[in-house]
C-alpha cells in the first residue's frame, strides 16, 4: 500500500511538473508581445491605458509590474497647447495629438496656413479649448482668403477666458440671446480683424470687466462711430490704436482712460481723448510731422487737458513740434498740453530723423515740458543712414539753452542705433552735461570705437571719450535686455 502510494505520489508529481512546464512555456509565449509593448515610452503606454476598458486596464496593471507603476504616477499635464495647420494633412494629425483626457489649459494657440479650411473644422479645435476651460486663447490665420471665410464666435469660448487674441479673422455677427458674459475676460487684442459695428457692440456687451483693448489694422469707424451706440465696459483703462482706419472717438466712450497708445496718420485717422482723462502713460507715433499751426492746434485738442499725472511718455520726432506754445503772430496764444509733465519718470524718444531741425525740436521739447523729475531716458535713433549735417551748423543754430533744461534727476540713459553722427554726438554730450545724477549711459552702436566724423566738435567728442574712459558710458553692439523702456514695443520702424 505504501509502495502504491509512493508510486502514485511520484506519478502525480511528474504530471504536475509536466503541466507546470507547459504552463510556463505558454506564459513565456504570451509574454513575448508584452515585452515589445512594455518597451514603449511611458506616454504611449499611458495613452494605451486610456483607450482600454476599465477591467482590462486594471488586469494589465495586475499582471505586469511596469504597467502597474503607470497608475502610481499622474499624467504629466501640459499647461499650453500650440497648433499650427500648414496643410490639410495636419488637420487630423493635430486633432489626434491633443492631450487626453481633457484637462484645464492655461493657453491655447491655433495658427492656420491652409487656404481651404471650413469653419466647422476650425471649431473642433476651439471646442476643445473651451472644454479645457482655457484662460488665454490665440487664433490666427496667415492667408487673407481664409480670414474672410472664418468667423470667431465669442459665446462658444471658455467661460474662464481671460485674454483673447485674434489676428486676420472675422468676428461673427451671430450671438445667442442667453449668452453668458465673460466676467474673467480682461484683455482683447484684435489685429487686422474685420467686424461690423453690431458685432463689436455685442462683443463689448459680453465683457463687463474688460480692462485692455488693443486694435491694430482695424476699422475704427465700426468701433467708435457706428451709430454712436457702442457701449464700452466701465473698467476699460487701456486702449491701443495702431495703423487703423477711421476716427477713434474715445472722448465720451472711454472717460476713465489711463493708458493710451497711438500709431498712425493723425490727419487721416485722428483720435479724440476725453479732456478729463487722467493718463498714467501715453504713446504717440505719427506718420507725418505736425509742423503747421492748424495741425498743432488739432493735435492739442485731441489730448486731455491735464497731463500732470503722466509718468511714462513715448513720443516720436514728428510730434515734437506740438510741444511749444503757439506764438502770437501765428494764432491766439495758447499753452501746449505737453507743457506740464512734472510727474514724468520715463521718456522714450523715437527719432525718425536726426537732422539739425530734429535736434532743435528735441531741445525745445525738453525745455517746454518741464520734466525735472525724469529718471529714465530712451532714445531710438534712425537705423537707416540720413544726409550728413552741414559742417557750418552750430549749437546756436540748434538753439540749445542749457540753463533752462533741468535733468538733475536723470539716472539712466539708453541710446539705440548710435552711429557717431554729428548731431548724435552733440546730443550725448549735452545729456552728459545736464544729467548730474547720471548712473549709466548705454550706447548701442555697430561701432564701439569712436569714429572720425566730419563736423563733430572736438569738445563734444572729448567729453564722450572721457565718460567712456570713466565707465559712465557703456558701448555695446547688441541691445541690453536688462534695460528696456515701459513701452518696449515700437509700432513703427525707426
């Protein structure tokens, strides 16, 4: 009996060994494909798990330790998504590449280079951005033919939208009666965007807390003059009008304006600000010089009555003649609205030309504006070469009066595109003499060594060389990113 039991036991053990061996071979064979899948990057394996049924995904993690670890770590969350459609082949590929599952996004950008793209196809991306509750949205088309066909529907956007940027696209006239306002939306930038007055009015009505409006290459008549019924948000404080058509009537529509940036032809597309506006910063760049008496009067009327609270000013050389008061023989004597800038801390001068007349305008501007508290001065000289100055021109011709220009608080000066021209050296030497509290003067120049330029007075050049030797002047061929003006973006090529 014992012998039979041992034999049976031995036989059973052999049978179990054969079964275990076959099972092991089967498991090895079944594991072969898994080895190849397990070698995939974690991101791809995470995508595989998201497409599996829940039970299968749990079973996969239970059978393979490497897959089990994927559940222990969270998916890396992309805070921003950028989509660039260069061809129709990119359409489905970019849609498939959108992060899954859909989670909160900080920013979403879509740029379209395709000529034939339907609004429904573009809307699939914008619907994705809305479902991800994106806060910053940028939509841009590169083809003018596409811009005319594609419409942007604001009511279909993310309820958390805070910043909206549209470029070369149309704003839809279709709005829903029950559209919810976008209370988080604070900044809207419309660059080369076409819209009707009705569409713009409805857009403004959905943005009660809008604080910044940036319009470039748009039709201002549709914005500010359409039936005189456009109602702007009460919190609107900053407006940019750059290279737009039509007249910008901000006087009654934006009474609480604090920041205004304008670039364009004042004669063809003028602006009108409220006389009671209290501006903190102002940017003015004109396409043409306002030298005639009539033009200067119109320009003065467009500005607020009191600019004494202005702390930052950017102004181009074409607007400098408007600073001094009109003389009695030209018109009724009236003071310039740019004559009282006691609070000004930063001044940026965009010198489109640098002739003797321009330098004289600059000196007269500094004399008239009474900016004794000025601390930072930025001067952009023209990049292109201009006609050399007459050698016989002198300081008296320029009209410099150092006794009446107070720059004692000026601490930082930065001069861009310095080319050692006579008027440029004369300006720098003048600033060195007047800025008694100067900490540093940065000269960005293609030539770091002084050039022998005809007409430069020896005293001016000697003063510049001494300041360079003492370390007060720093010459550099490249721009210093650490010292930038408040209005760092220049709308016109200097």
